[in-house]
């Protein structure tokens, strides 16, 4: 026991030193804690705004009928549409559509809502004016208004409907777009911490001669590595904890899984990705060597592992390849825990793949490490 404690003493010492060094570094604090939060607020705000479908439209009522006035009043209270009040005629509508300031313009013609041809109910045809850049939005608007008018028509002229359709709820709350994106943002934060951290710090320490002085002591490579791994895992948990707190309180993250599975996956993912940065930083003699290599490794992982957009949008052959990248099982595992409520047993394949990558990257890191 005494020998083990003596061997681990340098490990805890360097873990403490490395953690303190980060918290004394304002730039380091920014990139570890604030930079991921900036992305969280950007993507969270975008996704929060996209939860409800809405269109910015122009609205021109050329009719004086009572029905058109009532319809206009109800239309303006519909949250699906955001009406540009500056548009009062068709020429202004065309001008603002040409600038892409509105998606389309809804026009009620002069005879809209009039009672004619001996009928006892009003009638009319609405025009949706759009340009070629907003054809899809116009089609969606047409479908929405068609549904609105069908409901009005059934109230005015009741008819039998032999065939109908109904919707039925699953009684479960589905995941929001933010719930899905959040897992990728966690992956981005851990990737930045694990790869860019040691890839920047180690070459700097070499140039200052710090590692050369360590080499003259009884310090072993594994002790130095383990100390850095402990400090990075601690910082990674703090960063993830901060992001979770913001996501839960500000963006109503729907956390379905258990925090133990999330904790275990975060620790293993941080250790694995840190091994990649350790191999790069341990091999590179200076920052000029480390920076481009870190970029060459991190950018493909970032864009091919489902960080900012889902992997199912990729071709099937590419999905099969990217499934084995070291960042992919981490993001997939986080997604399974957060959005599907899976446990550590359910994500065993992702944990196993991460552990396998950890063995590979640390074997490489030990092989290529140099003190100067």
C-alpha cells in the first residue's frame, strides 16, 4: 500500500497543478466554459424559435364586406402568421417580397365575402402572392388557409363526409429539436477540451523547458499522463454540468435518462478524447506542429460524428464509416441517455467502442511522447 501511495502522489500533485493552471488562465476558462455556452445559446435560441411554425406575411384587404372585416380580425390574432403592417397595397407587397422581408402576401379581392348569385352565404377566393424564392412557403400557406376555409365552409354549408381522418396522441412527450442538438453541443465541448487543450499546452511547456526539467526527476510518463487525465476529467465534468444547468433552466431540456449513465459516459468520453490531444501534444515539438494536426483530426470528427447535424442525413455508406469514429459513440450515447432514457447497460456498445479507442490512442500517446 505504501508503494502504491508513493507512486500515486505525483499523479494527484500534477492533477492539482494542472487544474489550478487552467483556472488561472483567463483564455483557458473562456474556451472551456464560456465558448461552449455561446454555442448553446445560439443553437438553443434558434431551436426555441423554431418550435412553432410561423410565417411573416403581407396582408392586403381590398374588400369592404362585413365578412372580410371579421375574417381579417381573426386572421391577425392567429399566431401562425406575423403580419407586416407596413404593407398596405400590392406594390408595397411586391417590393418587400423582392427584398425577402416577407414570405408571401395574402390578398382579399374586392368581392371577397360578398353574397351573390342568390346564395345565402358569402363566398370569395383568396390570393397568395409569392416570388420564386418562396414557393415552398407559399405552398404551405395555401394548405394552411385551405384548412381554415374548409372549417368556415362546413359552418356555412354543412355537408356529409363519407371518409374522414383523425389524429391520436401517443401520450408521450416527443423530443424537441434542442433536445437532439444538445447532445452534439456536449460532444463539441468535450472534443475542444480533450483535443485542443493538450495540443496547445504540451508544446508550450516543451518550448519553455518545463517538461525537460520533469524528465530529470523520478517522474514517470504514466504518472504525468494520469495526473493530466484526472484534471481534464474534472474540468470536463464541470463544463458539462454548467451546460446542463443552463439547458435545463433556460431551454427546458427534456432529460429522460439517469445522471449516473451520463456521468460515466462523460468521464470515459473525456478520457478517450483527451488521449487524442495527448498524442498530438506529446509528439509535437512546438505549437506550429501541433495546431494544424489538431485541426486535421478535430474538424472531421466535428462534422462527421453528428455534432451539428444528424448522421442519418448522410449517405448510408458514410454513416457506416463514421459510426466508428471516436466522437460518434460519445454523442450517440449522450443522445440515447438524454432523449430516450437509456441506461448504462443499454449504451454498453458505445461505452465499449470508446474504451477500445482509449486503449488505441493511449498506446499511441505513450509511443510518440517526448519530453522536449
